[in-house]
C-alpha cells in the first residue's frame, strides 16, 4: 500500500510548505506574530494541496473488486501519512522564531482542519464520481476556497483572525467545527462508491 501512495506529490507539498515559512524568515529577518501566523497558515494550505492527491489511484477501476473494503484502504492511506504530516508540521513550527510563533494549539487546529477538508473533498469525489484521480480538481477547489473565503465569510463568522483579536477563541471554536465536519464527511464518504451515481457519470 505504501508504494502506491503519491509520495512525490505529498512530499512536494511538504517541501513547498517549508519554503513558504523558511524563505521569508531569511529575507525579512525579524518576524512578528501576525506574519508568523500567516506564514504557517500558508504552509498548511500548501501541504493540504499535496494531501488532496492522497486518494489518487489510476488503477481504481481494477482495484474495486478486491476483498479489502475501500474504507480500510482509504484509512490505511491516511494512517500512513499522519506521522509524516506530524513531523512536517513540527518542522514548520520550528522554522518560525519563538517570538513570532502563534499559540501552537490554535494554529495546529487550523492546519488540521485544512488538511481534513482536502481529504474529505477527495473522498467525496471518489465516492460520488468515476474520477480515479481527484487530486487536481480538489486542489484547485481548495485553493480557490482559500483565496475567496476571507472575502466571502461574514465578519461575525471570521476564521482568519490575529491572535490579539477578541474573537480569537470564538474563531477557533469555528475551526473545531470545520475539523469535525470534515472528519465526519470524510468518514461518510469512505465506503464503496455509489454505483448508481458512478454508472451515470460513466455514461
């Protein structure tokens, strides 16, 4: 199973994410907490774009009849990448100087929710379409959502607030809700594809 994972794409997202954090530090020198937070948010998004390709399987049509259930295969893929993601996120945090590092728990919650959104979207495409490689479309959708969300989300539901904002805690309660919804949606989409929908898509 490990050999079938798109490690190059996931690894590319991880390297790009670390560069997002590391390069500005070398160029700017002194970072403040607001810049550190936004660099980590950007790095988490870039890594999530790589994770959007995790469920890509060009041979999906051939592997559908195997005895192992799809939810088990999907779960194993996710389980294999979790330790890698944890090490990567630790490295990203350490690249931000201590004085510019935002609260670790909340920013880690944001990163986890972003990654979960990417995986849930990929699982939904796999379940409800005949697309064997959902990565490109999911990555494009996630990037579009990330660009438009700050402008489209009403201020009372804002997710992208600075650490000194009075709504920081409330915003991360919303992030927790996003994470929970993404995990539940991903779990709901993990079983075998909906055959009726799949057939209509093929036709």
